[in-house]
């Protein structure tokens, strides 16, 4: 994933997180690199068990308060 923030300093730094709405099962199957936004699979997928996953990601700056 890629997001940009035109602010300066720490306010322009982006952190990637799974949305609060993401199911626990998704969080068990995938990880997200908070700094790069890279989503990776933790284990194996079984199409017969689950044929699709919806993964909502939040890009948040490091300002005070952080903005999404």
C-alpha cells in the first residue's frame, strides 16, 4: 500500500494499520508492516474454507492527534 501526506516533519510520516472493522480471522491470517504498508500472509489459505477476505487498512499520520 502507499499513502502520502503533504505535511512536514512527523505529521508527514504514515503508519499503516488494519481497520478496527477487520475481522479477527483476517488478523490471524495476515500481517501488515506498519511502516511500509506491506500485507503478508502468515500461513496457508484454504479456498474451500474461505473464498475471499476483505481487508480494510487505515493510513494514519504520526501527528498529535494522529489523522487518518
